[in-house]
């Protein structure tokens, strides 16, 4: 584990170099007892700083793969240790890749959950705002004391005052579909109207005399 604050790219690079050297040893490109290139040559070969090469060789020496001999240089010590190191590295890499992928998926899920919550709240808000505007059917009876008795839909300005439309009138067992504007209202008529909740309330007030208009008086 890296203790000091180092960029992750540097850490990954020296490990990558160590893995590459170990792989070459396993392949037989570097044999036991063979002296590797000097640090400066390796630094040039991998295009990194001598410090990065030093860290890679230190890692290999700690695993018993190479030996840094003063006055001699870096000598290959064990291809078996190189095999073991690569096996450990591959296992850790698999775990790391799984963890990295899982972390990415969790971030994506978090974004999706946020977006789902946002759209759900937006939908609920829109639904509540539109609830009062939704058209619905209502049946409203005309009482015997209604000020609208004997007056036509046109005379009372039915649609203009309520915003509702009369689809039909049920009268004495019969149905008057799409009544004309000159149709007069009678006691006991059942009006089938379409409109908003507010419109239905206005119709109810109108037939009960709750709205004053022209010669229609309020009871």
C-alpha cells in the first residue's frame, strides 16, 4: 500500500515495469544469473525516471526475483519466484478489476436512482397541478326551486359561466343528447356535464341559484 501522497499513475507504472521484467524472466528472455541492464538503461528503455526503476527493482528484490548487488548490478535470482509473483499479481488484478467495475456500476446506479427520483417527483408535481384541470363527467340534478327553470342554456349563459359542457339531459326517462342552446331546463332534469372539478362546482351553484346573472336571481 502506498503511504506517501504519490500520483496513482506513477505507482501503476513501476508495478507494470516489475511485471514486465518478471514476465521476461518466466519466458526465458532473462536467465538466472544474468545481469540486467543498469538503472539508467532501464529508465531509458521504459521511458521513466531512475526513481521509478528503483522502485520496480526493489519490489522484485523483495519477492526474491532479482538481487541488487553493489558493484555488480541487478542479477536475475529466481524464475520460480517470478512465476509466483505473476500469479499473485494476476489474482490481485482480477480482484482489483472486479472492485473497479463494481465501483463504476454503483456510481451509475446512484446516478440512475437520482434521475428516477427526480423524474418521479416531477411527474407527481405535474399530476397534482393537472388534477384540477382534468375533464370528468358529472351528473347534476336541477332542483324544483332552481332559478333556471324555464330558461334555456343560452339564456343563462351556461358554458360561459361554468366552463362546462352539457352532453345530455335526462328528463322523465328520456335522454336529450347534445341539447341545443335553446333547450329550456325543467325541474328534475339531470344534466350530464363534462368539465373540471371547478366547473362542476360552478354548475351546481348555478342550478341552485348560487350565481347571480342577468335575470337569474340568487335564492
